[in-house]
C-alpha cells in the first residue's frame, strides 16, 4: 500500500522484523508518526493565527506624562485610547536611562551589562546577541522599521548589515504593502519625539497652558522651566498624533483585530536628574498594550516590569519559546490577568552615556526599585554623575544632561538645592523611602531606622549582579570604560572612522 510505504518510511520501519518486539516498535512508530502529523498540523494552525506586532516607541518620554495617568496638561488621546482598549502598566521601567542600552535590552531581552559594548550609548551591539526581529523573521514574520531603531551607535561595527531593530521602510503603509497575504508582521515605529532640541515656546504655541504644569520639586519652578516642560509636552503630543496615524493604518488595512500594539518610551525625559539617571524620572516609562480578544479592555497592571521583557514577550506572542539566556520575562501571563513571580521589583543600570568625562569614562551605577524603596549603588562615586564640569566631548559641561532651559536655570545660577541634586558628586550608596519621599530627594542610607531596608535592598542587588554575571560585580572591572565611543571624537584624538552612525 502506498500509504503504508509512506508511513513505513516516516516511521523508519523496514518490514523485516516480527513478534512482540515488532508490535512494540510498530506502536512506538505510530505514536511518533501521529505526533509528527498532529504536531505539524497544530503548528500550521498556530502560524495562521499568529498576531501581528506593532511597537510604537517614543524617544525620551517619561511616566506619567499621558492623560490616562492623570496628567492634566498633556493631550495624548491615542495612548489613552490604546490603554482603555487594552492594558495600562503603572510600574514599567527601562533597563537603562539611555537610548542605546535601553533599546539593546528590548531587542535582545538581556540586561545591558550582559551585552558588552551594547551597554554604552554610541557603542555597538555585537552580532552574537540575537534580536527578536531576527528570530521572528526566521519563524516566518515579515519585519520592518521606521525611524530610530537600535542606536545611536555603529551597527556595522557590531557585524550587522542592517539596524538590529529590522530593515528600514519609507513609512508604515509602504511596509504593509509588502506583507504577503497570510503572513504575520512585526513593525518597530521608532519616533524621534520627544527627544530634544525643542523650539523655544512651541508648547505655548501648541495651546498648552503653563499654569497646570506639575514641576517636580527637584527643579526650580520658574517660567523658563515651565515653558521647557511645555515644549517637551508638545513634542510628546506629536508622538501621540503619529501613533494615531499608525493605528488608523491598521484599521484601513484590516489588521487592527489581529495586531498586538505596544506603546512606551525608551528612557526618561531629557532634563536634570532625569534621563541618564537611575531615579524614576530617568527610568520609569508610560506603557500600554492593546491585544484585541486577548487583553481585557481597561486592565490596569501594577506589577513591576522592565522593557527588557519586550523581546521575550513578542516571541511568546508569536508562539516561540524565549531563549533561556534572556533575563527578561514575557508579559503574556500578566496580560491574561495572572500573577507572575518576580514582579515585585525591577533592576536598572547605567554605564557610559555621552562622552563627558576625561578619559572617556563611564559613571557606572546599578539600582533596584520596588514599591517601597529605590536603592542605587554608584560604583565610581569620585566621578561627576552628570559629566565633568568642563566640556570633554559631548554636549557641554555636565553633558550627560541634554542642553536646555531647565538645565541652564540650574547651572547658570548654581541654584540650590537643585544643582546639588542634579550635578554634585554622589555617595557610593543612595536609598530613597518612596512612601515618604516619592520624588527621591532625601538619601536615607545612613539613617539607623533604615538599616534593615538598606541591608535587604543591598542583598537583592548583589544577588541580581551575581546571578546575571554583571562584570561590575568585580569592583575593579572597568571594561565598560574602554569600549569605543562612536559619537564625536575628542579634540585631542584623531577622528575615528564612522560608518552610517545615526545622528540621534
Ligand atoms: Ca532616548
């Protein structure tokens, strides 16, 4: 029989054996064959149902700057709608308060300190670290990117022939037209907003009113600061409007019901004591996920999540098992309303941000944040946290902080306590009691009443650094200071060759 001969070939049978052993072998072969047949059938069924993935990523957008979080000034109707149709996260954090390592962590699902040169801004991502777009592409997804993907940095130096976030397209619609019928897609919308520079007064021009602005108490509350915040808000609103156009295109092409949409920023807002710092203003992120038919509309998820979870989440959504070397964890259980172990704290870190210290030095720090405390360990406390007071290479004095009116309000007038909080040298350890000090302004690490909390948080961080093989767990390991910086070269050094390095 033809069917039998096919079956026998698949089962590996030769027809030359007999008796009990033969029966057993035959039964095992049938099981193997049935497994193969139904296994393939199941895979084919799943493949057809695999959702599309759209990631809308803002650049330097902070929590809680969206209407849905209660901000009374900023207008973010699209993010708010996305959250109301899906899940809103209240405790999402980027892995690092800096574009390149934060994006590298999203793409690889691994903590920046595991990514060698990938831990630094303006570095490179070694090709050995696989990214989720590549893995999804191998599994049959069509992948694409618009705007800022992984970076800034030099992806060619890492061995890549395209941005690690995927191949670039002129726009989302052009990409959608290339997706063959029946194939799932995964797209990365990398907005350049609300990254600086801003047109001064653009917030007021956009109709935003300075009166309602909540100025964090670690900045001077002046008209210049308020105006600077409004300019940042106007740029954030532009991201929201652009995201709205993406959502409209999903509707237009009939993809809205079978696409999971995720929206977040990559690191905190570009202001003093915010971006490039491990305080919440540098790491805490807006995050909403819409997944029709899967996520209950209006869900609010208070569990602690890290954007390192992006890669394992997207793989899980696509029916793939995340590799065991990923430190991130899929959000799918949380999105299904289940609880998940390990969601009571996040770990954040920073290495070299801009090249702003003599000798190309980093300002290495690690931190653990839970509901009660933020504990930060500054591993080279004799260095300037915001960069040297004299310009070295990038931006200007204290150049880890992007240039802007709020920064000038502080450094031009040496305004206290703001200068101290943003730019002065910091102790080796910081501990903030978040219930009593939500803006993280009073370091209580040396107070006797916090001795137990200090000990517990320190042990948590030690455990994480040991478990994830953080090179800085060896206090003398300075490898992150020595990796090449692919941004502008210092004046006293010859210009390095830069290939297609991104500008932002
Ligand atoms: Ca950024």
